[in-house]
C-alpha cells in the first residue's frame, strides 16, 4: 500500500475513493515496525507522544532535499518557485482535510504548543484585560495551561478550570456556570492525552458561542483518530501537531477564523510577515504570512501534507472502528490482570489507556515493558494538575494508532503480566 511512487504533495490527487482499511497492509507502510528492540520485535504503543512515519512521508522528505530544496516565497528562480508550490500545495491539502473555508486560515507553526502560544500571545495581548477570564479544563496538557497562565499574569486576567469527575469527564454543569461576561476565551482539549477522554466539543462551542465567546480546541490527540471539520464544528481556533498524525516533527497547524486572525497582532516579527519596513514604521503582510515570520519548516510542511494524503486514503469510519476494537480489546484483556487499575474511564474515549499496577511505580513497569520491546509512555504526560487530581505521580500509558493490531495488545498484556509478577 506504499504511496512511494506517487506524488503525495499534490492537492489534486483524487482521495474520494477510499481504500479498504487492512491493518496488516498498513503495517507494511511503516518501516520502523520491522525493527527489533532489545532482541524483541518492536511493539510501539506510544503514538500519543509521537506517531511513526509511513514510507510515503519518508520518500517525500528525501525527494524534497535531493531534488527541490530552496527558500520559499522569495526567489524568482525555478527551485524556489517549485518549493513554494509544494509548500502551498501542502497548505491546501491541510485546508481540505480540516475543511477550512480559506487556505489563509491555515497557519503553519512548529506544533500544537507553538499554535497555542501564538493565540495566547496575540489574541491575549489584543483582547485580555484586567479582570478578564480564560476558561480551560482540568484535563489540559501543560501546553494549554502555561501559555494562558503567562498571558493572564501579564494582562491582569485569570484562568478558570472546568472540573472533571473520577472517570475523567468534564463537568458540563460547572462549565456553564463558569461562563460569564468576563470570559474572553474557552481553550480546551478535544481529546485528553493522558486519559483518552473525548470532550463534548459541540456542546462547549454551542454554550460558549451563546455568550459570544470564541473557542480554541487543542486537537493534538484528536486529529490522528477522527475526522475534523472546523466549519461544521464552528470552532474559532484549532491547534494540532504534524508528528502525531504521521508527519514530521517541528511542524504543526493553527486554524483560525479569518475575522479573528485579521484582528490579532503578529506573534513574531521578521522576514515574510511584513508588507513594508522603514525605521519609523512597519506594516504587516496579509494572512497567513502575517503569522509566519522567518524561513519556515518547509520540508515539515510538505511532509505534513504527505502524511495527511496518506491518512485520508482510508475510510474514516473503518479507522475509527479499528481503533475502538483495539481499545476495547486491550481494556478487556488488561482488566483481567490482578492489580491493574485504570485511570480515566470516560464513556467516550479515543484509543488511549492509562493504568497503574497497584503497589508499583509506573517507571518500573515502563522499564520492564521496554526490556520486552514494548514502548509505552510513563510519567505525568505533561498533565501534572490532572495527576494531582488523581493523587498519583503518573501512569503507564498505551496509546494506539492505525498500525497497531491485536497482536500488539497481546504482547502488552503478556508484558504487563510479567512485570506484575516481578514487581509484586
Ligand atoms: N496538547 C496535547 C493534548 C498533547 O498531547 C500534546 C503533546 O503530547 C501537546 C498539546 C503538545 O504537542 P507538541 O509537543 O507537539 O507541541
């Protein structure tokens, strides 16, 4: 199923005919899955931290550097124009994928963290004043907490936090009561990276818009698992990272509604984002360039376009069904191991399982699994306040992607049994 002979960075490719999803075929597209770790076949269950790359993405990156590279948006020479075209083609692929109305609403950033910092810094500077409030949730990754803390401190504003129940679901009654005429923005995660909870984003947006409050969604963990349609959601800002959706690291996206982005000041100053510079005054370029100062991660953008081209060749529902099957199978199998305790049991979950083996530290479990070639995440997952809520230092987290199969789950279950027998 490798796309390596095609030109994945063209937006004109017909993706309306979807391939039948077959996990064993998908696995062949990811060369890293063939390798061994500590003498065992790699079982990669850390896609929530960063997903692996299909051959088609690797090929596009290699081809770009061997045949196309030049700086973009500036040169009249052929290579510069070719590289510019490939980069802008990638933006168009991403626009189509998230169904943004305009390609200039799709900003290239370094990743989710950078996208949220852009909004906090630019929107915050423009719209946050003394006494204003930003609402986040108890599920947030540090990258959707700290930027708001920083800008709130600077502007004399404050942060309100939507509480959760023990299952890790947002308390929507509390959310409604937090919305006030001082609220300037609601910034919440679409899917919790630590627990897998899928948050009720439609309701959050409906309630917020009812009070004319814009909403930012952190889509870092949602984009690799479900179809995103920013217009159907009517979301104001949507942030995600390339590397979690099978693309390169160091590139991500901020979608923003044109009307809002036009009102916001630039995030960083430098080349490309200007219209005219004099020592007395600078005027700024139009969208998206106003927010894209300096030479961007050109190959990152092109690689992300290729990653999305790879991803959208499959029918969305069959990906969702496959990942839900893996999630339920893993949950059921792990629950039979004595001492395993799940952290986060929301009804609506993406394919993430956080757990503990009672009486042992997550790092010890992670180390013993690693020795068996099984890569899981351990620790607080950049959600320290969420770990504080559960009164734990961290969890063991298995996060699944399109290339994981039931054999991976079986290896995890055997590994956890072995770790439990050694630790308890
Ligand atoms: N938000 C969530 C929910 C995440 O899971 C992550 C990364 O794990 C981030 C934000 C930060 O993403 P990045 O490090 O790619 O900027």
